[in-house]
C-alpha cells in the first residue's frame, strides 16, 4: 500500500548561510556602524537572536534577514516564532526568534481532520511530529498532497518519504 509523510524540517545549513549573509550586510551598512546591531544563531536551542539599539533597528535587521532566509529556503520565515522585544542594558534591545521544527500536535490533528473531511480514500495517522498518509492509489495520495498544501499556508509543510 503506497504511503508518504507530511513533515516540516528546517534546513540548518541554509539557515546558517542566511545568517552569515545578514551578518555581512550589517557589517557593510553605514547606518549600522558603531552600533550594537548583530545576529546570532544558536543551533542547539534552535534560536535566532537579533540585537540592536532600538526597535526600529531590529526591524531593519529583520528586513535584511527574512529575504536572505527566503532566498535560501522557501517559506522558511513562516516557521519562526517571534518572542517579545526585550530591553537590555540601558537603551539596547534584543529579540529572540524561535525556530519551530516538526508538525505540532494541534496542526497534525487539523491535517488529519482535513483529510478525513475531504472523503478521499486515504488514511492519515499522526506519528510523532509527522503525519503518515496511506492509500490504495497514487492518484488519491497526490490529490491529498495538493489538498493539504493548498489549505495549510501558515506553516511550511513538505511531503516526502514516499513508499510504493
């Protein structure tokens, strides 16, 4: 019986590359000279930290970072969870962007419900942070992929691990 998985994994190499591009852009911009503007990536905790002198400067750093991320990996900015801006040491600010990896249980249940309500002849089951879909025909599986990618647009979901 053919099957495939819906999953959501971040390409850490592409993300690291986008952070490096942003660092170089910050170093080269005249309006960032002599400021505390910088970007840090903590791969272990899956956290991007933006540092700046003001909220406006954080916005400028985000305007540099997000296109670099999108260029390396499509829809990668949708997986970022913005934490509130924190004031540190006087007038300096920082913001953490948490990288969400895997499909959370609420979204997984929504995907399963969407597939069951569509009346396609496929079965969906939640397996950890992925959703496995199996069916008798490839056409039904392809219709399921099209349905989910068309409906779920607020989080990057990929279909893969196809087995025949």
